[in-house]
C-alpha cells in the first residue's frame, strides 16, 4: 500500500533531521575542545541518546516518570477544559457576567504560572497536587477567554433562527453553539495541551518529586545531557500524539458544518 504524500513529507523531514544529526556528530560539531586532549559535549550524539534511552528504560525510571507526568497533565487538562469551557460559554452568552469577570481572567492569563510556585509549595507542598494546580492556573484562563471569544463571534442570526425552531437550553448549545464554535475550540484544545506540557516541565523541575521534568532536572544536575534529551523527546512524542488525537474531533459529522460554513 502506498503512503500518501502528506505522510511521506513528515517522514522525509524526520529523515533529514536524523541525517543532519548523525553528520554533525561524525564531524565533531557536537563537542567543543576545552584544552589539550579535553572537550565538552554541546549536544548528545545519536548513539549517546540511544544509550541513555536504553539505560532509563531498563531500570524502569523512564516509564515511571512518563506515567507520572502523563497522569498530571491529563488531570490538569481535563479540569481546565471541564471548568474553562462551561465558564466561557456562560460568559459568552451573558454580557453582564462577561464585563465583570473577563478582566480577572485576562489578569490571571497574563501571569506566569511559575510566579505561583512559592505559594503553591507553601499551600500544598511538593508532589502531584502542586504540579496539577500550577498547570491548572496556566491553562484554565486561556481556555475560558478563548471560548468567550468564540461564542461572541457567532453571528446573532444563528440564535434567532434557533429560537424560531424552538431550540433553547441544552438543545441550543448542543445543536447550534457547539458546532459553530468547534473550529476555535479544537484549536484551543490543541494549544492548551501544548501549554500543559510546557508548564509541566517547569513545575516538575521545581515543585515535583518525579516525572519527566524532574528527570530532566536530575539529569542536568548529574551532567547527563543524554538523559536530558531523552526527556525532551518523550515530551515531544507525547505532545504530537495528543495533538493528532485532538484533530480527530474535526472528523465528527455533527460538528463539520462549523468548518464548512
């Protein structure tokens, strides 16, 4: 079976990047001489990265840290979307509430979640709850604000026609509003997932006791750039995987008209 061009192009890009990585390692561009017979590594070679991956996999640490990070991200992501989308729908439909609360959401959205780390550690200590709390602080305001913007942008004629057909309450949300804002929601869901992974690494480096971010920080202190790269690759692969899964929402038949209108 022939692969379509859209599948061959990413594979070709990956092949070029791997070839450039091997070539740079073979030419000695990934190390810097520091004196006679001494050098410092600037970036791990492919063989070093593979050896680091094999080591972390054999002792079980990579799997444990990956599962810990995955659980934290999924819990924080579900909470962010589960709270942020209904809040955004409510604010988008009721002007008075939007005028009162939107400035607060924008204020929280502008704050770096890392600024909350001292308070989070003081309130919750270190561990899963603290990391989830920090991710939630970073992800919930953008989810709510994006949902508000999507609802406000829906043409008013949609709601007038829906009222003429007797669509109100949950039927109005499920049959009119959600399909209309689905393109913006899918983009928001994808961006939010990336934001969750971004904050996770920083939070685990400072307030975590395990996880991929903690693995990267621990490898940095142990001068193990190969393990640092392994952690980065794990996060990148997981991020791409979830992004592709979220893109499947664009194939739901009942929501397609949001893209085609």
